[in-house]
C-alpha cells in the first residue's frame, strides 16, 4: 500500500511563515502559507497513491480537500516528527512539506514507482529537502539528522547512500521561506493560488514587498 504524506502546520498568524514578516504582516504571511498548503494538497490529491495523509500540527480547515486522512504530528524535533510519519506507514511512502506550492502531480507521480528505486530524494535550493520517499519506511534513517541547517539535505542523502539504497533523484525546488523565495516561486508558477495571492498582496507600490 503506497502512502503520500504531507506534513504541515495549521496556517495561523504568528505560527507559520514567520520569516516572511516583515515585509508581510503575520496575517498576510499566514494567508500565503494557507495558499501554499492548498496548492500542495491539490497536487497531492491527484497523485495515484493508496493513501493520502496530512500529518498536521493544528486543526484542519476549509483548505483541506476530500480524500485525506488527517493525523497529528508527533511531539519532538522535526527529525522525530518525520520519522514518526514514516513509522505510521505499512508500505512505500513519499513525504513532502507545505513549502513548495509549485509542486505538480506529474512531478510527484514517478516517485511512487518503486521497481528500480529504494528511495526518492528531492533537494531544496536552501540545502534542505522538499521530498523524501522510502520503499520500506525506516524511521531510523531520519533520526538525528540536523534539520533547518545548510547541510540538512546532504546529511540525509548520505544516510540513504550509506544504507545501500538505490536513490531516485527529484528536481531541486525552492522552499518558500522568505520574501525573495515567495517572489521567485510566484513568478515561476503564475497559475497557482499562491501566485495569485502574492500578486494581490504586492499589486500596488504601497503593497510592494522587497
């Protein structure tokens, strides 16, 4: 049974995308986070997995499409929470976050094909990773990996290689962490909810964000 996991925080002001503030207000940053999450979930819903699971810190809202199981995040650091998400799966699983609204079903679908790969890895432009897939979920592969560090992705990738896994490489994507990331991602994917909201928030000189 294949599982597509999306790990996310409830998009509440002051709790998400705090590095967007300033130049955005906490409410605007939360709205951008909600748009990014909605885009991500919409893409994930179209991927042919047996289970679609939202691993959520907080409560679901109207941005949640049908067809998703919602489970709470485990307590602990991000490595512990990611490991727990994989531990809840009984077969191959792919995990993504909510910071890449540019993700598409076509980008995700190949990473649920396991014939010649034991793992899939999607590096992020900031040195982290936006996707991790494991044919046989092994939580120990994540425990102890330093998260939110410049070498997070490199350390995680070495863990996979040292385990002898055959790794499929996904494209590098940019996480939306700061205002420049938001501008670049919005310009690259103009048809997303995220891009539409970003345009609305920055449409006038008074609303322009650096």
